[in-house]
């Protein structure tokens, strides 16, 4: 599977590293805003002892049509920003290239744009693309079906520099219909990211916890999504839709 990656910040670099090591995927290129690192080898820059895979390009220096003519891909993975879709979206759809977006927030206009794209190609969007967080959400939904009146509180812990409430915590709250006032935040050095849902029953509690150890977890999620979209030709997909089949009897 040939892959193009949008975004090369801390998370983008970690995701690129995971893709480089996956035998079923080939990283053709990385696109970033800055012209720094232009034409550098991704594997060389990351210090990976892997046969040269992909080059780094800047939005400022190359049109997406030219890039795709010279280095075609099967899927574009987006870890850039809300604006990134405007660079590659139309061209991806025209060429039937799958889109996997892990951008944490889109306004309603862009979400509708993605849904329109999904009529012609496979489009996936998740504000958090880790398998663990999305499994946590689904597991909690099942628990709520069993006990619809339980109390739920979300605890989120992150590094000191993160000032705003965790976007992932907000996504969890929205998926579980938990009021945002029930999100409790802690900031302390050394924490990468931890989310816990406390489910309060009479006489007992259940705690569901996900802790990020490294940003490479996002890369694991990307690989899972890409593999599960491989046979899809079009449609708009969420993580829940890809995970739910694994809960059925045919996977026992």
C-alpha cells in the first residue's frame, strides 16, 4: 500500500516511523508547510535503518497534482491541520485515493466536504486515531446499555504545557452524552496523556483507563485503519464502524 503523509510535527514524525517499519506499507512522500527539510529522505531524517523511503516536500514548493503524478499513492494520511484538506482533497477524490484524517477538529463545512468526498472514495475521520481510546468509548457504550443510569465522570491528565481541556476528552464526552462539566483535568510534568472514565454504580465503580506511552500509538491506529479500509471503495467511516465487527461472533 503506497502512502502519502500530510503533517510532520511531533506526531507526524512518530506516525512516519511506524509506517516505515510496516512491511505492507510504503511511505512515498511527506508534505509539510515549512520549506525546511525539502527533498530530505524521511527514513534518513528519522534515523531509521530502512531502505530509502519517501521524500519530504513543502506545500509552498509543489502542487499536489504534480506530486501525485510523480509519486502516486493509494491513501493520504492527514496529521496536519484543519486547512490541510484544501490542499489535497479534490485531487485525491478525482484519483480515487483513500483519505484517512486524524485532524482533531473540523468545522461543519469541512465535515460536510468530507462526506461529499466519501461518495466517490473511502474517507475516514477520527479526532483520536488510537485503537485504545476508541475501544474505551465502545466498551463504555456497552456498559451504559447494561446500566443506563450509571454516573460517569471523565478524568484527563496531560503534561504541564497543555493548557486547554483535552480534545480527546471532549470527543469521549460527546460520544457518551456526558456533559463537558464532568471532565476533570490534571496537569503535571512527565504525563503524555491519560484518559479515565469512572462509571459509578450503587455499591461499586468501574474504571476504564487509556494511557498514552508514546505518540507511535497514533501510527498503530493508522495502520489498523488503512488495513480495514483496503477493500472499501467509497463511504464515510468512523473508528467505531471499523471496530464493531470485531465484537461479533464471527471473530470468536
